[in-house]
C-alpha cells in the first residue's frame, strides 16, 4: 500500500514537508472507527511563589498553515492552526541505522526534547490521525520505534543523535546539537533504571489506531511479530505479582518512576499506568482481529476484561468518587482518572462521578490540570530536581495535555459544554504564548515555567497532539456523532 496515496487524509502543504518528503494524501476507514483512546495545597500560587519567571514565547511562525477546517471556531480554530504548526516543526526527516531510506519522524519538542521520545511521539501520532494529516509520518514514527525494540519485547524510551543528558546540557549551554540528524543513540530506561510501561503500551495503541484510520493492514502484517512481542512483554509485567494461591493479580505493580511521572517516586499499582496498559491489550486484540486471528484476539480481550475488573476493585475510592493515584496512595491525580473514562474503565455512575471531580478541579483555575493538586512528599523528588528549581515538576505544575484529554473524556460522555470550556482554556494559553508549551506555573496567571536551570519545552508535541485529538472528538460530539467502542 502506498501510504502517500490514501484518500481521505490530507498532507501538510508542500512547503510544510521536510526535504524529499512526499505530500501524503491518504484515506482510511471512516473517522468514527477510532481505537486510540477507544471510547466506552497551592491556592493562589503563582510564578513568584516558586521563584520562577515566565519563559518567553517564540516569535510567530511565518509558515502558512492549512487547517482541516477554517478557523471559524474562535480560539479553538486559531489554536488548531498553532497545533499544526507545532507538529510540522516537530517533524524531522532523519536517518536510522539499518533503514535504507530516511524516515519522517516526530520529535517531542524543539529544544531539549528534540528527540524521538516514544511516549510523546505516540500521542503526536494520535493528533495527526485524528485531524486526518500525514499518515506517512505516523507510519515512519511507529516503524522507527519498533525497529529498536529489544528481543524481550521492551520498547525504546528515546532515540536521537545524542544521549538525553548531552541534549539537556547542550540546550542549557545553547549549543546547536542537531539531535534529530540521526537516530543512532537509543535509551530504554531512565536515570533510575526503571521500565517505561506507558512507553511500551502506547505504540500498540497507536499502531491499531493507524491501521483502523488508514486501512494500512500491511503495516501490521510486516510488524506483527514485534507488536506481539510488545503485548506479551506487557502481559508478563502484569502477571509477575502473585499474591494468593487462588488468583493471580493482573495489574502492573511498578517501581518508582516507571511512567510519565518519571522524576517522582510514584510506585505500586498506579491508575495511569494500568489504564494505558488495559487499552494496549484491547488494541492488540484489534490488531489480531484485523489480521485474522480471532482466537488470539478473544484471549487478549478476556485478559483485558480481567484487568478492568481488578482496576475497579483495587483503585476505585467509593467515598471520594474517583480512582486513587495508586493502590497505596489515595490522592487525586487527573491522569489516571481521565484515561479511565476515555478508555471505558469507568462506566455509568463512576464515569459521572469522575467527571464531576475533574470538572470541579478544572474550574478552580484558568488552565487545567496540575499534575496532581496535592504535592507528593519531598522524598519522592530527587535532590538534583529540587536544586534546579523543579521540585513541583510532576505535582503542582500544570500540564495542559491533561486538560485536552479531559475534554475527550467529557465529550465521550456527552458533556460537550464541559469539554469545550476545558479545551478553550488550553487553546487560550497556546494562542497567548504562540505555541504549545510543556508546563505552566499554577495560580491565577499561569505562565510557561522558567527557572535558572530549566525552561518549559516549547513546541511540545504531546500537548499539540492531544489538543488536535480533543478538538476532533469535541466536534464529533457536537455534531451528535455516535461514539465508537
């Protein structure tokens, strides 16, 4: 299949393409057959209280933008154009050892995160697919990830021309490292030697979504062994803890720093990690069905059903009306609760109560959401991060990608006003700052974080990608389009 000749998808305008990149014109399955994200104490704190200043916004891009829909939707449409600009700037034509041609792949940002980060790239793929754009880059990005998978099934965490520490220091010293020139440096684990469970789950979710959106089942056939290894690796992590003779407990029980909050010591049975893992198993079942393996698909679906049962049994807090951050930690964290609704782990009254809690928290400030409204213990945060002025990186600081994902959850439950309000807050921040930033200060006037040692990443792929995904979900919900399962 020529992915650059599919109908129904649109490529970026020719001037948006990297050197030698064809303008993809794909189609796919109908847009409602979506799998990626399948449906079913800091009050008043501002930058000064953290000793922070706002990072300057980049100059407006002069690159012309072609949006899937004219910008007649107010701030949402204008931010949509900005999001497409971000994804264009984050797309790089690069060489990966072992590949006979250059690949068009997504970087996580334009400064210190200018590398192929598996987690961020998969969320960026979601945005491209939801908006009907550039499936060739999605295919190449996923291929670059799968190419570096270990024989065990473990996916790479990061790829680039330099190691992560070199890229961070180089950015601090303003050195032009050109980190996307070649994907020859591969990292699998973080500084704490921890697995990245979501980075292993998301490629399966994105691959299934890619095939459903484009009809490119050949990509699944070519990579079926790798995808299967990835799913089996995750299942082995799920099944490693046996607490009773009668029943295996199937949720992942992680070591500290094993998910996107990789610089804090969140550990145990974490809601976010297990929500993404649950969806990965469902996605692999879809891949099996698309390739004509119904019996294998049924086994995977049965395993996912067990995960769903355990998730609700062990993480739901009936009194509070939300899922605990982890089995051992009753604090409220938006990430796991949002994805529980998006992926259908929360249903009926539980989904309503979770959305009520999320809406309450979202209404408490101008930009949703803090990584968690209640700070983690100081002991969770490494000394080097505190010294850099980043004590609150994964608790008090605001991550707008969560606000966009919340809009998806609300839209899928029919709360379009709630979804629109949250997404407009995310859009307003992007429009004011000229791009999508990674993290913001909490309080009444959130600004991109800037300390003596760190600046919020600009052109943040994860933020722009989830925004495009959420905007498409909102538009479909407002048109009364029935959700897919």
